[in-house]
């Protein structure tokens, strides 16, 4: 099921980032008195009345070297493009400014639902400040206070009323949903074209599943695949393209709907910080991952080049030690044919379920090789292990006291499980729980 997306829009300093943090429930972005301060995260999950949704802080889409009006305009455009519902945030203490009117003008033209919130209404006496905001033309303004957490419930009640009906289409279980992520120009679109141009690939339809995402369905050798969100790879405006935060946003939306994520890097330019950040999101989301080193044709090679590059990838992406690496060229199509079999393999591992008795045999053997540690004279006892979920495979180890499960021992168990069951390409999660 696709989660609805809510974007917060408004000129600098109205409190977007403060509200974002409130709604997300953690202090994850930096709030300062300086307008245009860079934020770490601009996209996060939130929940209201058991409805999960994703929230975008458009203020974090950093184009701060542009004039104010250009900034707010671009941020509003991103919101219109990405969100199902827009929270238009204004500052009650300052009244309506020219920049607010600029934002309003852009939002009128979209057909997305807009909920107007007036921030910094910190107490009841300030309610009178609200009236002028009716003139913005978005109906009743909701008074809120980010610093005091007031009015957010009423605001969210209104926001979720506007969520679109969920698609009737059930996602079918055998189909593999995958996406290609990576910074601009690593070759994602070229790779998609090469994949679709392969022999025996039959593109069945290119379906607009949502207004802003276009999925490509295809079949190869009786397996169904969907490439998610190639729309995100279409060329758009200059600012969309050049904004790192924007490409991260696109990637996050695609990752969420994928079983398998292809992390594409450019062999020609090498690995940069942004590649790691993008890959980190896929890892955090618990998706199966293949690292694709594209443009291998453009690299001058000697005997050791591939090994050296592989070492470099392993070094830079230590958190992806489980992910296989494929070297290929979208341009010459060299080794393109190895990619889909890899996607199938990691996807199968991602949804693999192992039998409890076999699992417990593996754990017993592991205990025999490397007995459980003691902390302050207390010895960890492992009683029983079971797989509780797939996508990614998740294991619960029942123990005498979870505090005694050191992460190095957990890592050891993970390695034994991987050796025994071959979970190539998928993260696995292990939780220690006390046996009741
Ligand atoms: P953004 O630029 O729109 O993301 O605004 P920020 O969230 O960075 O907030 C700008 C400033 O307004 C910060 O100093 C916040 O502490 C302050 N602020 C945010 N919400 C409120 C509020 O409800 N009341 C008051 N008095 N100040 C607030
Ligand atoms: P995207 O922004 O990640 O979708 O990247 P594109 O697919 O638009 O590719 C960016 C540029 O890299 C284009 O000029 C492509 O022709 C070039 N490119 C893509 N794949 C390869 C490759 O395998 N080898 C070489 N040499 N160039 C490539």
C-alpha cells in the first residue's frame, strides 16, 4: 500500500522545520534562528490516528543561494509534484507577506488539497491574529504553535481527511518490484533502457500507478518485474536536477515501494559521499540491495582493476557487506544480462523463510563453536530462535536477559545464519527478547 505524502510549504522562518520535527516525533533536523539553515532530514515517516504517512519539509530543499521568491516558488513546485496534501504554513506574528502571497498563487494553480496553518499562535489570546489569513483563500486557517505543540491534532485531522483513496490494485506477490537509485548522471535511465532492450524482455505496460510515478511492468523468462518510479529519472527543471536533496527525496519514495534496490554508482567518476548517503537509505529501509558499478567501459583496465574497485566499494560501503556487486556497462551492454538474475536471487533471499528446527540447529552449532559471553558474571543463555518476518528476514532470539546480548555476539550469530542459509543481498535483523 502506498503511503500518502504530506508536504510542508512556506517562506523561511515560519517554523516548517519545527513543525516537521514535532510531527515526526524526533529532533532530527536542526532548528536555528537563521533562515535557510541546512537540515539533515527532509523526509520522514509520521503517524496520526493509526494512519502512516510520509512528511516532507520543503524548507530543507536547499537552494538558498537563489533569491527568496525563487526559493519559495521552487519549494512549492516540489510540494505540488510530490505531495498528496500540502500544509501551507504562515507566521501569525508577522501577518501575510509578499512571499506568502507568492506561495499562495502557486498553490491555487495546483489541484492538490491545501490546508492552511498559522504558526506561532502560542496562546489563546493570540487567536485574533488568525482572521487576516482567511484572505489567502484557503478557507479556515488552523492556529498552531510549533514550540508548544498546540493545535497539531486538529490540523492533522484535517490533513488526513484529504488523503486519496488507496488504489484498489493489490500488489501481486510473485512480482519483483525494484528501483534504481543513485545521484544524477550515474546512468540510471540508460540502465533501464538497456534492461528493457534485452532479449526476451517483454514490456507489458507502462502504467501510471499514481499521478507522479510511472512504473514499468515487464516479463522475462516467465518472471514478472516492475521497475518503480522511472518518472523520477525523467529530466525535469534545472533546480530539480541540481538539487541533491531533491534527488534524495525521489530515491526515498522509490525505495519505499521496492523489494530490491539497485544502488548505481559511476565507475568513471568514482564513489562520492552522496552515493553513500543514498545507499544508506536503502539499507535503513531493509531492502534487498545490489550494487551496480556502471560505466565500466569507461575505465582503463589492467588485470587488477576490478579487484581494486571492488575493494574500494567494500571499504566505502561497509554497511552493505551483504550486497553483491555487479560491474557492467549500460552503454556497451556488457554484463547487462547478469543483472536480472541477480535481482531475482536477492529478492528470493529477501523473502526467504527458514525452518525453525534447522535454524535452531545452526544456532546450537554456533554456540558450540563460540560460547555465549558473560557480562559482570552473568552469562547469556540462548533458549530458542525463530524467524518472525521476511522482507527483510527477521529473527527473534529468546534469551535469559537481552542486556547480555552484546552486538559482537549478535554479529557472530548473523554471520552463522548467513553461512548456513545464504542470505546474499538482503539485510537481516536479529532481536534478543527475554523469554517470559
Ligand atoms: P523554517 O525556516 O520555516 O523551517 O522555520 P524554523 O522551524 O527553523 O523556525 C524558525 C524560528 O521560529 C525558530 O527560531 C523557531 O524556534 C521559531 N518557532 C517555530 N515555531 C514557533 C512557534 O510556534 N512559536 C514561536 N514563538 N516560535 C516558533
Ligand atoms: P541518470 O541521470 O542516472 O539517469 O543517467 P543517464 O542514464 O542519463 O546517463 C548519464 C550520462 O552517462 C549519459 O551521457 C549517458 O550516455 C552516460 N552513460 C550511461 N551509462 C553509461 C555507460 O555504461 N558507459 C558510459 N561510458 N557512459 C554511460
